[in-house]
C-alpha cells in the first residue's frame, strides 16, 4: 500500500516516553499516510507489539518499564517488523548493542522529523507491509508462508477457509470485519457462496481455538448486525 506521494505506508508503533517527542513523530508519520499507535512505557509498548500486528516499530532506546533493546530481543523470535531506535545517547557500544539485538536503523536526538519519515519509508520499501512471513497476535502465531497458525507454539488444525478468516480478523485485532469482507477473504469460494458460510467457518474456528485452550486470550466475538472481531488478551 502506498500513500498519495507514492511512498509505502504501513502501521507504525511509536514507543517514546517523552510525550512531546512522541506526538511530534506521530503527527509527521500520520501526515505521510501511516497508521500510528503510541505508547509511552516500554512494558506497554512490548505488550502492544505482541498483541497487534505492526509493519514497523520506532523505539526510544531508554524507556521506563523495558528499554528498547529489551523490547527488540523479546520480539525478534516472532516478529520480523523493522525497528528504528531513537536516542539521545551516541556511544558507539550502545549503537552496536542495538544493532546486535535486531534494530535496523538509528536516529540520534535531536532530529528533523522529516528524516524519521524518510527512514521509515526506506525501511518499508525494503520490507513492504504485509510481506512478513510470520505475525504474532497475543498467544497466536500466524505463519503466512506455511499457511498455518499456532497457539502457544502448538499448531491448530485449520482448513484453508478457517485460516483465511483468522488471518483477516488478526489484521486488526478488536476491529469488526463484516461478513461480506470475510467472505471475500475465503479461498476458492464460488459465486453461490452465501454469508452463512462465514458463520459456519467462524463457529468451527471458535471450537478449535477453545479446544486448544485459547480461553479469553484469543476469542472471536460477534458484533451483532455488523460481523466479527478478534479479541486478544483483553484487547478489544
């Protein structure tokens, strides 16, 4: 997906404890066409990155709760989204530590927010939104390349249609997807398919999630008259 200026746009998580700096980054990134979420605490940022799917992370190097390096190390086994560190510290050893943890770029404070926008665009050109092989939503890991989903690292026995619905719902946890939208996501369905088919697939998917011990951590909720949404660990 690209913005009106032809640059790629994606869903970006900014984790920055200085609220003025965080707001400045969010304003410029939104103006460039990105969907931006903001957290001001490292632990909250880590929880958000685990619960939702982001195309890129912008992390302050020093954060309360968990610093940027801790966040990247905790995410790298299950999340391939590129990471930009922003920091007021310029020690070479700290920069190397960040890169070794899995960061993709560094930006030193103070910086021109337009440079941040340019670096985000450069990374998204290298890793276009939606191109990641795997994404994590709470306890759920979705392996797009292998067309399979795992709950607590245990594979779920899903049909192609159930997997397609799960992927569609997991794109935006807590957001309602209508039956027609989910119907369009189903693979190989003919023109005779009706929206009732979605309800059947959702019912089977719910049964398999609960049978695997999902409980309230990963649940498909009905939005009456509107469709379905994926609730993850209380994120609705």
